[in-house]
């Protein structure tokens, strides 16, 4: 391992902070500098659409580490600063504060930006987007009982925002251009259950509808008016836009680093190496070949940011890449915790373990997709313990009996242990 090299991490979010911590844990003693354009310490984003909006989390609680950690680990933070240009030949970065920063390794952990809709510009006071902690605090101040919130987008972020707004007492309408919720991320069974769950909680959902026109009048009794594709006019007080995420890859492209045309992410290999030696990328800005599908994929998730940061840290430290974990994702909506294991696919056939009840407080079920005796994708709703039991099935590719796994009476933890012992014989 090189002990006197320097690492410049461009970005100061989840992947950046985890990378810096991992480098130190691997014994890297060179200099580490994080450059981030926000003034906050590196923080986690999942709480922004949930606890922060509900005021049940303090600002400090979302920070990944306290300021003392970075000082003790000799990790320099340049906050409120951005990298204006990157010279990959001379290994130098020009910063917005006028400094020129030399490095031996640079890591692009630039994340992404909320995709802005032309009809609903962020410059409008009654059109809000959520990406940063400051965005969350601004939206938190606007939520109150009786607020008419029009949420544009029925993906994970849109559903989380709609759920949280409803919990604060707002009257919520979700507008989704696709014919079902989570159309790109979940099977139709889960989409239908979510629709029923949202409607049972008093949330209106308009599917297959885009916004054709938008009118803003701050002093009007209807500050926001949205005309949908079918001509319906929706009146509201606030438009909350969740139209997806765009990778922050402009710096990479301008620096001659390869960017994928389809995903707009920075192309990286198994350990986060870009097309330019000594330059890496990790997190929401990076596109990597998915081991399950062999397709270039840009994954926006808490787990992926952590995992790619670990891979890059091992590469810089000159160590072999750790084994990749099974893909895992989670969200919380309307009192239900939803977790997913593995990579979903449109051609998978899902079966239900339990009862898909959309009402009440004792909801718990799983959607499982098998190929023969092998579990390929698992979705659990308030079924975290059972999903943890199935993780080793997917990690070890253990053959199982689908009928037994689907039986709600089966104690999955014990069954999986027995399946593992059988596989070793």
C-alpha cells in the first residue's frame, strides 16, 4: 500500500464519507480531502423524505459522522466548495475558492440532482424539489394540516413524500405518468397493493396522467393549478416534484472521462475505476455492469453508495475487491416497511407468502420470484426478519422448495439452516 499518496474525493455525501472512513480502516495513511458544495457535514439522504420532514429527526442526527471524527482521522473537509475543472494529465483540480489541488487519486462522488420539469421550475416558490438537507428543511416548513399537496411522480421518492405529507395532515394527490405506481421498480402485484394502500389512507392517485399546463398565482386561493393530460384541473397549495434523478457527470465528461450515454453515469469497473487511470467514481453518479443482469446500470440506493465506496477504497489501498453483497433496497411508506432483495425483472413470476392486506396495522407479506428451486427476487412488506433469513439463500444460491418457502407456517430461519446443511452434503 502507498502510504504517502493523496486522495481527493469530489463530493461530500454518503459515498464520499464512507470511502474516507473505509480508507482509514484499511490502514491508508496518506492525505484525504473531501470537497463538497454544501455547507453541511456529509449526511444520509433517506431520512430527508421521512423523519426530517416530520420534524422527528434533528439536523445533527442525519450526519454520517460528527465533525470530531474527521478531525481525529485527519480527513480534511472543504465544504461550501466545488471543483470547477479536473486536469487528469497533471492530476490537479481547480476549486471554486481559487485553489489548485494536486492529488494522486481522485474519486468522483458527485451524486445526482433532482430532475427539474420545465413546467414546474424550481424557481417557483410553490414548486418544491427534494434532494438536499436544505430542500428538506424548506419543505418541512411548508407542510401543515389541510395543505393541498400535489405530488408529481409515483416512484419511490414520490411515494415517500406523499406518505410523509399525508402523515402531517396534508391533503395529498399523486400524479403518475405511468399506468401504475413504481412501474420501473416493482411487479404489478406490489403496484396494485400500493395503490389500494394509498387510497385507503385518503390519498388520491391519478395514474397515466402527465402535467400539460401549470399555473402559479401566489395570492390566489389556488396558488397552484395543474392541468392534466385528460383536461382535469387540479387545484393545490404546493407542487412537490419527484421526477427522478440526473447523474452529476458533467465534470467527468468535461475532463475526458467516459460517461454512459444511456444512464448518463460515469462508467466504472468492478472496483470503481473510470476510463482514466487514477480516477474513480462511486455512488449515484456511477454506472457499473450489474452482476445479475450483465447490463450497465446506475443504481440510486443507500446500499449501492456504501458498497461502491468500499470497492474504491480497496482499489486505492491496493487490496482485492470484497465480495459484492446481494442487492438490497428499502423504503417506508404509510407505516409499512418495504424491502427488496436481488434484482427484479419483468419476466419473473411473483407468488405471495401471506395475505396482501392493504388496510390495518398488522400488514405483513412477501412477494417471491423463483426460477426452479432458486430464489431470484424477494420483496417483503413488514417482513424484515423473514427477508433476512432469505438473504443467505440468495447469497449462496441455495436450492429450496418454493412451496415450503411460500407456506406462511414455515419458520424460514430454521428452514434455511436446514437447506444450507443439505447443500453441503
